[in-house]
């Protein structure tokens, strides 16, 4: 099919305008919504393409940073542009047909607490269109003011399936009946004892959602409490400081994949970090795919490892190499290893190795030899023998014979 060439007002050839409306609308959908809307003033040919894009693509991405910054010069100019953005969002939503909008994404800065009703009005209007995927990134620079709750329409809505909250609004109640995916980043929870608690993070999540992402990157000055009751969860992405006191008896029996990014707070330790980490790990014992970030193990001091398969021991080697502060290693399952030799890069700081259920077999002895050879800072080896071991003195002599000269100060205890 031959495309007609059109001369623009400047005399150059316009090869885009003759393209079919549907194709042009698809091209516009890759632009920020504000930029796409601005094409309406190019010519009469482009006036109807933006509304058509909204109808065909069924999604809106509205970002005030595309409009407000760095144009903002004075406070008066800022509020003029701010109101212009609100009006643009309102008109854009009004131009959508009922139930044609499936996804609505809003990135917005609002430092006028008294006008938050206008912001919540934009959210409500989007939900009235039957939105199933809602993304909200609302920032409030004046943090001495209490954040306002999300609008009630978010909670009573029956079409919402996926919700992403990267905001500084306050999450006032438990999520929604039809919700399947929840993404949380920097959310405030209404506190019963205080009107506003700047350090409060999500503290209670109870729902039948399938996917949950919690990301809280701001450091805190005091311990927080998080309770998660989501028995049908199949995907968990959890990123937080270990100041959060994980308070959930729920075990994610259906969990298929988990991503953990845990770190000590910059403000210092509170004494419950190891207990918190243990509770989290115990709740995901049925997981099939596990991702651990560098922050998760870079502060690890004690590791209890159990495994009787060859692949597990390769994982152990990787964890030791990625844990520069690891000092105590507790091992169980050496008896299941036959031809797998532990290979650990030098430089680890392990000082204590404890071996449980030691049966005295040759393959176990070879593994202990590897530990003694490759752990240069080892000070103590504790061997808890199984009931099959009768001659513990002979076992002790066998282990001592494995000590290299540089490990002469290492103490071996057979229990």
C-alpha cells in the first residue's frame, strides 16, 4: 500500500500524518499522556487521535513531573501549573467512555493538604471508569502535616484487581475483596493512639491476594510491627530494614516465589533482628524459587545449614563467600555427601564450625578436612556425634590429624 506524502507548513515532507488513525494512536500510547495530549494542537488531523488512543489502549499514565519541573519558578506559578495539571487530568478522565479505562497511573506532588480532596477526587473518578489496575505515587513534601487517607472509593471498589501504592498517603483499612496483587512502597498506616506517626509503615495486611510487594526504604528510629495474613499468597517481594518486628503466625504454604531484601537499619541495631529474620525465613519454607539480595546476607553472623544433596553444598559455598561477616557456621547433613568437596574462597571470617549428627564416615571426614584447610580464621570446631559413634577418642585423634599447621590454635570438641 502506497503512503501519500504531505507537505507541512514549513515545506518539508510529512510522512506520519497520512498513517492510519489506529497506528498513530498506538504510537502516541508510548508517550507520557501529557505529551500525547499536546499533539492535539498540531493540526486538525491530530485532534481526534488522543481520544482514540484512550479508547484503544485503555490506559492512562499521568505524571506531573512532566509538566511541573523544572518550569516552576515562583510559588504563584507553581500553583497555576498545579491547577492546570488537575484540570487536565479531570478533562482526560471525563473524555473516557464508561468501563473503557483499564489502567490508571498517577504520579503527583501535593503539598497543599487542604486541597487533598481534589487529589482524591481524581482517584475516585478513575475508579468510576471501571479501572482494574491502579498505580498511585502521591508525594507530600510538607511532612509535618498529617497525611490524608485514601478515598473510600478505593476500598469499596469491586473492579480493582491490581493496586500499586508508592505514596505518602495513609492506608486506612484492610484491602479489597477482589484484589489479587498489592504493591506497597512507603505507605502510612493510621495509628489508633496517634493521629499521625511519621515512622509508621504497613502494619497489618490481611487478604486473599496472590501477589504482595512491600518496599520500605526509609530508615526508622524505632521498631515497627508488621503482621501479614495472606494464606493464598504465591509471590512475595519483601524489602525492609530489620527494625520491623515481624508478627505473623501465617505460613505461606502456597508460596512459589519469594524475593527478600533485608538490611540492618542505619540508626543501629535493636536486638530483635535475628529473631525477625528467622521468623520470615520459617514462614516461607515451602517456597520453590528464592531470591536473596546482597543486603540479606552481607550482615549475616550465624548460619545454620542443613542439606544432604550435592547441590545444597554448592549453595552453602556461595553463601559463605557472599557473607563477609559470617563467624559461626552450624552444619547438619554431612553424612549425605559422597563426592562433593566444599570449595570456599579465602578471606572468610568463620571462627566457629559446629557439625551435628556426625557419623564418622569417610566422606564426612573429607568435608571436615576441607573446612579446616580453607577457613583460615577457624578457632573452634564442635562435633556433635550420632549414637552410632562409640569411640569418641579415636574420632578426636582423627580430626586432630587433619589440622594444618596454621590451624594449630584451633580447638576441636567431640560431644
